[in-house]
C-alpha cells in the first residue's frame, strides 16, 4: 500500500526539489492517489505545468507525458494539446504566481471557454522558487521580498475569479484535508469542462520564515485551524470568521 504509487513515478528521479515542510509534495502524492483510485491509464494523461516550484510536481516526477512549459503559459499549451487530441485527459498543475499572475489571462479565458481541462493551482501565497516575491494571492500585510513592510494589495480569491469567468467545477481545499482533496481531484478529472481546484500549500522557506510562522509543522496546524467548510462558516459570525479560509466545492456542473 505504501509503495502503490511508485508505478507512477520515473524510477530515475531519486529526489524532489521541495523544501522540508513544503505542501507541494503532499499534493503530488494526492494527485497520484486520485489517478490510482480512478484506475486511469497514464498513456491517456498529459500533465502540463508552467514555471515555479509547483510546476515541478508533475515534471520530472510523473512517469507519463509531461509538458514543462513557459512561465504563465501552461493553460495555453494545455488548450492546444487538448484541441489536437480531445481523447487526452489533460491536467495542468502549477503555482499561484504562474496561473494567476503572469498566466492570469489564460486562466480567465480558459474558464470562460469552459475548456475541458483539470487545473490544479498549488497556492502557497508567494513566488516560492524565485525568492519570495509577492503574488496576487499574498495576503494583505504579508511580508515578502517585494513587500518587506507588508503587502498593500488585496489578494485575488481565485475560486471567485474562475467562477465569475465561467469555470464549471470549482473547489478549494488545503493539503491538510487529504481525503476531501483526493475526492475533489477525482471529480475534477471526470468533469467535462474547465475544472479548477485551488490547493492551499504551505511554503515554510519563503512565506513562513518571513511571516514568523515558527515551524513547518506550525504552518500546517495554522492551515488546519483556518480552513472551514461552508456549513461551519454559516455558524460563525464577526470576529470568529476572521482569518478563516472557506473550503469545499463552490460549483459542480
Ligand atoms: C517570463 C518570465 N518571467 C518571470 C520568470 C521568473 N519566475 C519563474 S517562476 C516565478 C514565480 C513562481 O511562483 P508560483 O507560480 O507561485 O510557484 P511556486 O514557486 O510558488 O510554487 C517567476 C516570477 C520566468 N521564468 N519567466
Ligand atoms: Mg506560489
């Protein structure tokens, strides 16, 4: 059981680029678990990523076709591949900076066209790979290498953004909610149309260190404490809602 996902990994790749405590490795595991649960044939899959730490999740690890493309252009490449061969199951896996900053235009138009892609956005609220610059998902007041005194811009709510643009499967979960996340990835893969999952993934090296979140384990605990379902959120009022992150499915079909 512990090694049942090894068949999906390239045997020649012996290590990952992820820092200790990074959530991207957990996400990698959960994506493969969803693929394994569905019994999908890797020959029918294509994984597309842009540039960034998150873009290393499929490539070079996954033992299948992976397209490691240009920064911000994963959805454009994925759209082309899907149009060329509609039988392909095309999954985009990339970061918040890649998909929502430089790639924001492709994101909204992919959603508007309801292109049949599964898009998994690993949101660590920062540009992790390039030195911790502020992303369009960095919280107000967050310390980053380009906002040492605190980010002055409000972040995007990525789920609201793609919902407004027309995406037909939209969900948000954190890597601390593995069972819900695996079931959501399975639904997203099976959904015909533009599926988008925002996955909250802690970055201890660039985000936690700058924002004094103590340890990687503490970052996971904070995520666990912050994530609430829609039902839980309805029971909360005023101050109790502050800092909470709404998780769940926002649209399914
Ligand atoms: C055209 C272009 N601009 C900028 C860069 C530098 N760059 C590479 S990855 C990245 C941000 C990555 O952030 P994110 O997508 O959030 O991934 P993370 O590393 O946080 O997982 C930037 C700015 C680039 N490679 N190409
Ligand atoms: Mg990021």
